[in-house]
C-alpha cells in the first residue's frame, strides 16, 4: 500500500474515475503475491516472516496502460523493482502452499468492463501528480478465487496489515 500522502492522492484519482464510470472505488495498491493459505497458516505470520527488516519501497511509474482484463482495465505500470521482487519471493518462500504468481507491478485505477474508446478517454483524463510512489505497508486481503465484477471487488476483506519498518496491526 502506498504511504499515506501517496495513498490519498491516488485514492482521489480512483474515486473520481469510479464516479465517472460507475466502477468500484478500490484502495490504491500493488499486488505483490497471490496464493492460497494452508488451513493452519496465518496471513499475519506469513507477512511478518516475509517482511522482516523490509523498508519502504519506491516505485517509478513507467506509463498508463489499459487491457481487456477486468482487474487491469486502466492502470499505472511501474518499472521493475528489485526490492519489490524480493518481497514477492519472500512471500513465496515462506508460504506453506507457494504459488507461481508472477510479479507485474501496477496500480489499478479502474476495475470495470469498458470499450477501448472509454479506456482511452479515461486514460487521457488522468493527471499523475508525480512519477515516484512510495509504499510502506503490506496488507493481506481475502478475495474470491476470481475477480470478475463489482460484487467480487466489494467482497474483499483486509485480514492483516503490517507497516514496513514499523508497527504492525491485525485488521
């Protein structure tokens, strides 16, 4: 999750787009790992182990993109980050059921099925406040197996939060 200052700036952009295009207003985030938890596995313990000693991650925006994929309708694509890759690998390493998730750092701005023309219009309306975003918190989120519509997105639940280099808290 972006640090508070960046989070509020990008939340404003997401909220504006959600209102304009009748889309769910998701929290700004970069997905760093997706996998199933084993029955006896705690998301908090997994995150604690994987982020031990981790500090704030700085990501540089490469461009604004869009696809036909629901969860990547309109997004900010980031340049690769060694530090972010290390967090993904640590989550995989400590997971009781490691997945083959491939990190593709991006921050989604809209989750909605849209025409190409709508995506282009929405992309042109986005003003990026700066090219670097700082991320200082890791959240564990429970989601349905497939995210295909607004109802799926709105069913997400925060299970655990940990500040990088700081305090941690259960959600």
